[in-house]
């Protein structure tokens, strides 16, 4: 089996892949075909079965592990795998760990680092709120450690939510030292909890897709509600402090058009919105750099970055 990150245009590919998505569509001439997304731990690739009634096309569904044979072409600057033969695999033909993208960093080490930041919060109410999630809520902890931070755009892998959160908290700690006017306790707590709602917004792997709550409510609203629930359970959190923490969560996308119900009205909320945006974009660029580059290192247009991007000179030398 060839991992997806190593697939290039013109390759003949045979092996087992995870069918993350499968849709039956029709061409302009009304001919049925399958449009699929195949996945392994290194990424995803668009795939098509143009002749679904061929004798080489067996029965399979989305979320099955499938053995495929096909050829890689390029369509609209993206790789596409055209499949000629496919069958559903049986247990024992694959190792699940090869197909679920996972953080390259140690999950337990990252979580220990996050807990160290939580314990450094001096305000007892903010620390208790953070501890109610990250120390006392076993169900939340399990979900948080294994969730992705997004369906596809950045940190879309097991441990991605933890990796992104730790990165945001680490940067928040730096900002608080560089700009002493910031309330460090509020900023660190908000950074640790800014994406807590994603454990509800996104389903667990292998699906890693938007839940009903995610589609209808979104992680920003859900996260603020989760904080409100913890504050009610604690029973002693000052209402003003609860509002300030919730505001940081509600405003952490920075702009209304980016999904935030509120624009930042506190300096801590403003700082968090910039840190979160920076980390998401840096990870998006990092993941893009892992793809094969074209002539002179150009990688093509990236929607999230809103720019045609390329590798810096000398990175492949």
C-alpha cells in the first residue's frame, strides 16, 4: 500500500484505504458514478468510480475499509484517483492505526503541559472552571484528547484539538508577558476553553464530521453554554467574571462574518482571536507544505489563506 502523501499524478495505486465518504452522483450525460473521499493516516484523496456496473466493482459503503486498484490523474490542480476495481475488506486485512490521522506529538505529554498552564491560573474561580473540565470531567477529557480541531482545514486529526489548544495557550502565555496589561488568568482560561465546544460540534473518528448540534448551533455557542453549566454547578463564580469568560469564547473568531456572535470588546478577547487565527493559519500552511509542490515550489491557491502559496526557497535542498 502507498500512503496518500506519497501518491503522485500518473501512479497506479493498489491497496487498502478507508472510505470516508461515498456519494452516488450523475454525470452531465446522466450516467451514474461514485464520488468518494479515501483516507489514511497521512491525508485524504478524492476518488471516482466512473463505471459502477463494472464486474470489478463490489459492494461497499462509506466508513468501510476497501481494497482498490486505480490510476491517479489531476483535475483542477488536485489529485484524483480513478478506480477500476474495488471490494470491501474483511477484518484482519488492515490495521486501523494506518488509516486515522493522528498528531505527531505525544498526547499525554501535551495534556500534562496543558494542565500545567491550568494550575498556573491564580484566580481561584477561573482555575476551578478550567479544572472542572480538564481534571474532574472524565468524559470531556477522553473526548478532548482524541478529537480533531476541525473537519478538514487545520488540525484535522486525532489529538488535533489538544495540539491546537496547547499551542493557543502557549502563545497566550507569551502575549500576557509581552503585554502586561492583559489579564493573564482570563486569557489563559479562555485560551484553554475556546474550542471546548468542538467535542460536541464534531463527531469522533472515524467519522470526524459535523454533528446535529454542530450544524445547528456550532462550537462557539455550545462552548459558552458548557461554561455556563460548569459555573452553575460550581455555584460561586461571580456573574461579571462568568460573562467576561463567555465573551472571550463568543468573540474568539474575531468577526461576525467568521462565525462569532460578538466582536471582541475585551483586550483578552481580541488577543485570543488573533492567536487562534494565527495558529489555525500556520497549521494550514504547514499541512499544505507537506503536499508535492509544482514548478518553483508553488502549491496553488489555498482557500483558507486566500492566496496562491509556495515553499520558501531552499526547503527541498
